[in-house]
C-alpha cells in the first residue's frame, strides 16, 4: 500500500507543479503604489504582502528606495494587502478587486506607532486609470450570470462596453458550415471592422483565423469575468484591433456550485396568429439547456487536502432542441394546371404579342390554350 501512496503523492506533486504555471499575460493584472510617511517622504524597505482571499496564496514585496512597490502578473480576484515597517503602524486594505488586465494603484501613508497596531484603509476605485493607456470595459461575473441572455452566449453583453456596436452585419463567411452560430457574431469597437476581433480564453488564443470568430464558447457559469479592450494594448497583445479577453473561474478554499436547466416548450406558448383562413396549430418546440458548475479545493478523504494548495473548476453544459414548423402556401388549382386562370383576378397576357412596342393581347377569359403549354411543363405539373 505504501508504494501506491508514494506514487500518488509523486503524481500529485507533478500536478501541483503544473498548476503553479502562470497563465498567459493577457489575463493578468498588476498592483502597484507608493508608500510614504506622514510628512510625505518615501518609506523604503517596507514589507508589502498581497493575499488572495479565495486561496490564501501570499506574495510579498519590498518598497524601493523611492517608496514604490509592484506586484506584476496578478491573477484576477479579490485580495487583501498589508504594509509593515518598523516604527510604523501596520496598514492594510481588504477585499481589493483586481480585474482582467487592470493596473490597480494603491498608495499608503504609514502612521508612527508600533507594528502590532494596525490601520485599515478603505480602498477606493480610481476614476481615471493613469498607470497605462489601455482602454477597455470589464463585465463581471454578476453581470454575466444575472443579465438576461437568449441562448446563454456571453458575447451578447459586449455592447455594455463603451463605443461598442453589435448591430453591424454578420461576417457571413462561415454561414452554417463549420461556423454555426459563430457566423452571426458581429462585434465592432471604436469604428473598427467586424473582422478585426481577437478572442482569448484564460490567456490562450481562442480565435478562428478563417472566420475571425471564437473557437470555444465557454458556459457563462464558468466565466469569472471578461474584458472588451479597444485601444493602445500592452505588448503581449499582438493581434487585431478589438480584444475580447475571457477568464474562467479557478476555484478557491470554499466550494461553489450551480445546477441549472433552462426550458422552453410549446406547452407554454400561445397559438400563433394566422394570416390565412386555415389556422395552424402550435408547432412542436422543445428546448432544454442544462448543466452544472463546481469549484473548490481538491479533497480526497484521508489522502489529500488541497485547501490553500490545489483547486479545481469543473463545468459542462448540454443543449437539446427539438422542433418542426408548418408553412401555409397557395398552390394552383386543377383548372390552372390546364391553363384556365379565369378564377384569377389578374389578367394573363399572351407573351408572343406586344413586339416593337405594341400593346400585349390578353388571353380570352384568362384561359391559355392547351397547345401553348409546353409538353415538358405538363409532365412536371
């Protein structure tokens, strides 16, 4: 039994090492700021710690001689930040949110006192982002999961971003061939053309180069947030003029989950309005969109507890749709098949008349002579 446990631990260690690999830079944010004393002078060598609320992962840094500190490559999430320095009270700020591709600036002023004394600073959102020139709008998880979305496609929310238009004509290249509903996606930001969109998923390219549309459409219950970026990108972005950057949930120390099903059924529908004398019945229509999402720490009883160390997120979604429709059309009568259009209110003219500007001659009583009907047409009729 012991060798099996050892092999399991070795495999788990390899999995942990893989899980520790960073995501690509497109999804990371950054936390930076300046630390000063009450006189405004810089405080060097202050210890700054950044703690992920969901996972308890801690990163530390020290302020430079000019009092500045930086945490690069910060995964989107909620964080607590704490600043310590000898002869000063400890200063901290809790529940600070870092969004996709956001550079968050938090400046702290240390008060003279003992390190074991602490001061909590209420973090405030910056009205103007001055740390970089990137332009974009973040759509958070609450908006993704709670705003109405016909078809549960998160791209229906990109119009919440400023200067974004989704009403332009569809790209049309894909049609139903290979592209499916991707062909109907038409996103234009800042006046750019709809074929200049670039999609990423957790920092990995998610763009079909043939159709300039997404490849994978994540379930909205698996999305943490996404950002629509439209100008002056950092160096890690090297494609197109519009970026749609999606981050999925990664799990934390608490378990979260969702079990859902969205139902549409003709039983709930009204009888359609009829434009003909024949009133059609309701057409069968059954739509079931169902799935689940679960995230939290990896836990195997008596073997492994992944709290503060290893996390997971699992999600799947299925959709079944059954429907058929009925159309009502007017067809020729038996008399019309034989050339008798006397019951038709429209006059039928002889096509062999009216040459050189002359007036066309109508068929008498709107009846086409049988010898004027092509024998091939008769066989088709």
